[in-house]
C-alpha cells in the first residue's frame, strides 16, 4: 500500500496549497482559473481513464459532462434538494445513463466505438437544443443556481466556490488515481494492450469495460457540475462535440501515459486560451499550432516527455 | 486432466478446416499435432480453447463437455494456451505481465479495494518467471524482449493460470536452432514438473519425434493418423502425404 500513502500525501499537500493560496495572495483571476481548471481537468482525466487507461477511444465523452451540468442545474432550480444531495443524485443519474450508453457501445471495436459514442452525444445535444421549455435551448439554461447555504458554505460566493472546486478536484483525481493503480486498473491496461490475451486469462472483457465506462461517465459528470456552478447554469456547448475535442487535446498535450497528464494539459489549454484570446481573435489558430508542435515535435504530451527524458530510455509505446 | 474431441468439425464457407476429427489426449501425456501448412492445426486449437465455435462435434475435459463455452469459462476449467504469434501485454514489464495474470487467475481482476499488485502475486510471478528462465528479464518492458523470450512469456502467462491442460501453438516458431533447443528443454521441463496434459503444434520433425509420446497428423482438416512416434514414422499414409521422401530414418 506504499503507493496509496504516497498518493494520499501528494493529494493532501495539493489541497493545503490550493486552500492556502487565497490567504497568501488574493487573486480573483487565479481562483477563477482554478475553478475552470477543476471542471476541465476532471473531465479530461476521466476521458483518459478510457483512452489511455483502457484503450477505448470515446469521441462522445462530452455527453456526460453536459449531462452533469444540466441535470445538476435543473435539480437545483426545480427541486429543494440540498447542494450535496443534488450532486450525489446527478452522479447517480449520470451512472445510469453511462450504463445504458455503455451497454450499447462497449462491444464495438475502435472506430465504431468512437463514432457511436459521438452519435449518442450529438443526439443528446439535439435534445438540449430542441427541448427549449426544459433546457432553454440554444440560449442555455438561464436563471442561475439558487443559493443554498449549508455548513457555512455559500456556493454563490467566489471564495467558497473556489474551495468547493479545489476539494472536489483533488478528491476526484485521487479517486481516479486509485482506480488506475488498483488490480482493476491493471486489468484495464491488459485489455488495452491485448484483448485476446486478457480473454484467455479468464477475464470476461465486457464487465471491466462497462465498469470503467460508467466510472468515467460519473467523473465527467462531476466536472460538468463544477462547470455549471461556474457559469450559474448550463450551455449546450458543454455537450457539443468540440468540447469533447478539448478534452482529447488536453489529454494529448499533457501526456496520455501519465496520470496527471490530462491535468497538465488542461492547465496548458486554459492558459493558452486566456492569453491568446486577449491578444488575437485567431486564438484557435494558435491552439492548433501548439498542438501540432506537441504532436510533431515532442511526439508525446509534456509529462510523458519529461518521464522519458532522464535516461530511462524509450517508454514502450502502445 | 484428460482432453478428448469427438467428431469435431469446423467449416469456413464451403471448406472444412477441421473435418470429423476424433482424438484423445490422456491425462499427463505429451502430444504433438503435426501437418502441412493449412492442415487446420491452429483452427483445431482455436476450437478447443473456445476462440472459435465448432459446427459439429464435442470437446470434453475429464468427460465433461465444454463445447460452446466462453474462453473465460474454458480457462477456468483448467485449459491454458500459448499462441503461434506470442500474445502478451507489451507495455508492461515481464513481472507486471505475470502479476496481472496471477491476479486474474485468483479472480482479483475487478478488485478496487487495494493497490496493484495484490499480496502474494509478486512472489508467485517470480516463481513462474524462474520456471521458464525469465528471471533476468523480470523488470524489462515486454515489448523489448527477444523473440524467444516473448514466446516464453506467452507460455508463462498461460502457466500463471495453473492449467491442467496446456496447448502450445508452435512454441519454436521463428527461432534459430539454439533457441529451439532451449525452448524445447523448457517445455519438457514444465510438462514433467507440472504434470500437465500438454499438446503442441510443431513443424520441426526432429523435435516432434524426440520428445512427443504421441503424435497426431492432420491433413486438409482430416485426421490422417495418430499414435506413437514410431508408428507415425512407419505409417505409409503419413509418409505419402506429409513426410514424403524426407522422412527421418529410424
């Protein structure tokens, strides 16, 4: 269990740093950045549970992010549930949706899996756009998230939202880290590396695949919940395909084989956006160039690159 | 454990890849399956191990029918296999490969309550590595192993399941003479030590006649002959169809 204690230590240290930062310096921009980062990083890391951890390339992971945002915002607006209950119920509903979608998709191979997941996401997106009375259509879900103060936490205050997001980011990453480092996580790596061999070791492939699909959906929904809190509502873009693409970029930029790669990639992506949106209207072009540099120059994400660097030789590629 | 097939048949389109084959592999025996390319040898293994469904016939392990069961169920019944092209987990180290296989065998593949490896898996993995002479390579990433070591790792993965019956599809495929000798020594050693029912496919007749107790000859999906190496060597049908003029002299 050495790894468990080491990861606990890292998580605790990160939490202390994040929660202590506003005491040392007060910067709304920094808090704002961490809040947005927490949503994107949870989403990208959950996607990497599938892509890097299991070899299941999903193009439709944004479905669960969007679902999390809308389900949570609607529960808060239309029911009197407490914040915690709304979060838990949203995650439970996301798990149910992931179970249904996964049951359809996981038997499909590679490109078929990718495109059927994308198709289901776009179906969900169309529902959001056309069901105006419930979702607000292409205007997004307006009306804000009602205040519900519990235990002194008021989520509509930026400082409290920052703490809430920091805690959920660290807790979510820690939980996903535990999944990848468990025997179950190793089973997923076996499936990624060689499905046929895994089957001949007596592993019923559909069970771990469905399980990780559901888990990844739940963590993506958690990211969606944080996004919903940040924008005080929900927008159809959360469930649109370019947003799934953002998560794939984050994974690629940060490193597919490093657990914290998607977190690093998310931070790079957000920072690039923040800087270049201010300087030029062609920020999409800049983003494209940076991604090309990573893909063609480093040939891997930042953290994977750093891991290979110090004389460890080539890390086996899959 | 005893392995038996009765009237096993598999067709691909109109071609019978395996045509009414009936064979018995007694418990603890060391048998070879030989035959020219395209004789149906690999198909035969794929049928027994559940990778393919037969069109007819039965497969029995200790008298219990396993025909039509899933690969995972057949593995649990005590049947392991290695492949013609070595199958393993290339991005994991040799030890991780084996620890993962041990965890799978112990039913811990879905365990979320602890970190990998589960207790005892490392010791067991190192034992299996030692059995096949892979001890020096345990920390190497499997993709970087030599061809021969990759074949050994494939067999080691099968052994992690503690099988009673082991199918080896051309264990010496693509090896030089020295590597072949080492592989065959290992195979014979493992067979004797683990008291396995071992069936292997092999092209090298010298190896087959040296170590196999029993030989089955397949030709165009049909069983041409089965018996002791001496009987097979003398069988006129086998000589005509397969061994030809290059039949080893007695």
